[in-house]
């Protein structure tokens, strides 16, 4: 059986009730898989700015839809060399305008282990 990736064009109101429910279930399974694996078929990954060890921006792109993750790197204590803030934004027009999705602040202990994350 072939894997069915997420299809943003489904479900549609033109199908039967059974087909509608099947399309919803298939898309929910694909979303689950994307969240669990951190991989989204059809989206291309690229990096911009910073260094190879500490990139400034991560992009996921699919056509004109772009997701941008702007990274802030720690410079002191347990956060040294670790990402301390990830600001996430979405663009529907190839980066022409951005909508804020949210910001994740990451806290570390003195050994550099993650102790908490806070989304706002």
C-alpha cells in the first residue's frame, strides 16, 4: 500500500460522506506523521545567514508558501551555543509579507540541558 501524504485540497464538499471522512482521516494521519518526524513531504528546507554551526534562519518552502524560523543563539551559561529563541512566521507570497505564528523561548540548566520551553 502506498503512503498518502497530506493534501491541502481535501476534503471537498463534492464527495460522499464516506469519502469526506476518509479524506479527513488520511490528512490527520499525515499531519501526525509530519509533527512526529519533523518532515513534511513537498516542503523544501534551506538555511540563510549565520554560520554552518549556528544558522540565523531556517526556511521550509512549498511553492509560494514559506515558513521561516529565525534563531537566536545563547552566549552565556548553560545556553552557550544553544538556540534560546525560535521566532516562527508564515508567508503565503514567497516572503513578500509575513504573519507571526509564534515564538518559542528555550531555557537550559548550567549543563546545557533543556529545562523548559515557552510558546507565545
